[in-house]
């Protein structure tokens, strides 16, 4: 299955994922950007690379290994990737942090790289992620306009916030130690894998068939 840690930059996604890696068996951990990032990445590039990672997840799945992937692709993009329905299961966790903390981290990590407008864009992207996590109808144009032609947006275009398949776990790292956040990620991964094995995972195989809805789910 695919376990996705998503969110805007500097929320702690990669740190948490690689810190938890040795706590699990048969889980591969990767960062979305490790395949290389162009000088000016756009959503067209992100969508194509999301599909590439779906295919990597399928390769791991064939070997009985789950993929824990960090990156900024939200649930709507993951579900719209052409190969997504072939996965046995999908679970997404939004890793978030307060705006002032994110601003400080961006400045400390990439001193001088981002001007005020760029930092504000990261904060705006974070705010959009929060809205998207709550409701698939929240500004879908942000990810759909100018998208890669291979994306299948109609899979979830009619979903509402009450659809049992639209589930995010939200981990806010504000004021939380790295160790405590790592423990929370470990708990989330364990719960999602257990739900998958028990047949309770909301986004298990068949989620894209509109006639099939899970009767039970766990965020």
C-alpha cells in the first residue's frame, strides 16, 4: 500500500519519515524530490512525477512492501494519478505546522533563497492543503488548472466532505518535539497497515468504483 505524508515545505515530512523508517518491516521510505527537481517545477511536472511514484509503489507492492512517501502532492492528485486504483491501499497524512514556524524554518533552512513573496506562496499552499484535507470541494482549481493531461480528476470530482474515502490524518508538529512527532507517525502507519489487513481501510482496492463504498474506515 501507499502511505503518503503530504503538506507544504518545512512541516517536517522527510525528517519524520526517515526517522521512523527503521521501526517497520517491509516498508520502503522515499522522498518525492529524490528523483530530481527542475529549476522551475510546476504542477504539470508534479503530476507526472506523482504517477511515476504510483508505479514505484506498485513495484514495491508486487514484492510485498509498503511505500512511505513524503512530498507535496495532496490526496486529490494521488487519487487522480492514472495508476492509483491499482494500489491495494492508499492512506494520506497531512503534516502541518503553524505559519510563523514554517516561515522561520524556511528562512533558517534556505537563508536568502526565498523572497517575501515566495515565502507567502509556501504559506498559501499550506493553507490550501488544510482546506483540501477537510473537503474535496475546496478550490480544486488550484491543482486541476494547468494539469497534466493524464490525470483522472473525475474519480473524485463529485465527492463531498462526508465521503468515507476522503480521509486525512492531520499531524500538527507545532510545539511538538521531533521524537513525539515520530511516535505519532509510527502510530499512524501502524493503524493504516492494520486497517488495510483487516479490510477496513477507506481507500482499499475498489475505491474508484463509485458503486463500492467501505462500510467502516479509520482516519
